[in-house]
C-alpha cells in the first residue's frame, strides 16, 4: 500500500508540471541524464517586395535571380513587381505604395528617380517597413541601406587601367553623361589621371551620349588614343562614332554596361574593355540586408556590390559570362 501511494504521488506531481489536458508523461529513467526539449524555434518566413527599374531586361533578371537565391537560403518569399517601362516613375511609386498596403515585411527597390520615389519610401517607413535601395540612391533618410557599386572608385580603377595600357602618355577623350552615377565615375576617372598620369591629356566631349559630338572631337584631336564612356549610353555613342570614322583599330574604347551592342563589340575587338556591375550580388545583398535588419543585426548604410573590368581575352569565362548578360 505504501508503494502504491508513492507511485500515485509521483504521477500527480508530473501531472501538475504538465498543466495541460491530455499531456503525456513518462517516469524518469535511472540510467542516464534527463533529456531536454528542443529550444530552437524557426524564424517566421518573411515576405519582401522587390521592385526593379524595369523588365524584361537581362540586368534585372540577374538581380532577381540573386534575390531568389537569397530567399531560398534565408526563408524569404520574393514578390517581384515591375514598372511598365523605365520612364514610368509614377508606376514605380504605385508599386511601392501597393507593397506598403499589402503589409510586406520589407521592400528592395531600384529607384527610377531618386527624388520622385522619396515620398513613397517615407510612407513605407511610417508603416514600419524597411526599404533597401539597389543601384541608385533616393532623396530620403528612410532607407536601411544602399546596395550599389562605388562609382567614384570604379572610375578611379578604370583610370589606373588606362594609365597602364597607355604607359601614361597620349590623350584620353571622355564621353560624359547626364546620369548621376556616370558623373561620379568621370570625377574619379579624371582626378586619378591628373594625380597619377600627368602625361595623359584629358579632353571632354561637349555633348553627352552624342555620336556626332564625339566624331567632331575625334576629328579635332587626332592624338586621342583612348575613349572613356562612363555609362552604357555614352559608351554606345562613342562606339558608333569610332565605327563611323573607322577608328576601332587605332582608338581603345573603355566603357560601362552590358547591352547587346557593347558585348558584341567587346567580342569583335571594337571595345577594349567593359566595366560591368554585378546585379546578382545587388539582389542577393538587398534581401540579406532586409533579413539582417529584421533580426536586429547591424546593416551597413552602404554595401558595395562591386564591378569588374572584362576584356576580350577573358570574356568567355563562366564567371564573366554571368555578368555579360544578354
């Protein structure tokens, strides 16, 4: 009878510890330490809106691939929302506002117009939705991070390359652009040439992105042996000018971008080198920044997505083929 009362007391104590109807318990073992319940609880799956500049475009499709790979690794669903065209700023604003209304956990945005989307980003901040920017900045403080190349540094590195291939002598023509990123690249490029290669004369085309203007400068300055295009449009204009004057064998063109015409020109030798961005890394790091922020980890205000100079001799490597998207 005494033994029965002891067993009954143990059972009652276990029932009290459980505290739930139907809870099952087992008597403790004497042949080993007590087992602990698992402590890890999986993080909730996040839903992030990704809004590129436009699509279909290989550049942003590669960015989407990076975002989706990050999503698979980090437990995130990617809502891909695309403006009708790259000039439809109002359409992009509506997509941001729609994402806010849907109550997403974060927004990864490549701004079409940094000033125009600032208000929509502020609206996301008021709704406690973090925003990470890709490729370009925006006129607001309410962003977690900007994932983009260091444009000044990229211009500087291109200048070092030009100094090497020219041995610091001759004349370089810059084909400017009105785009902010291109202007910053040109600043880094020209300042580095002045500091490191004073023997290189820098000549500017007066009209950005104009093949005719570049042709006029080339006619007036036959000493030019290198043309620098700081973005895709200026590089295309310079390429057409060189072809019109049949100067591809005499003048080296170094530009930015991965448009079909530029990749084909790199392959044919009409372009000496292309500096290309890494949209895959932009997409991946953009999603990762949202996840880190939601988890309370420190996110750097700027994340360098990098760029790479690719020449005809190394353009066919698997790594570079991913960047030369067509």
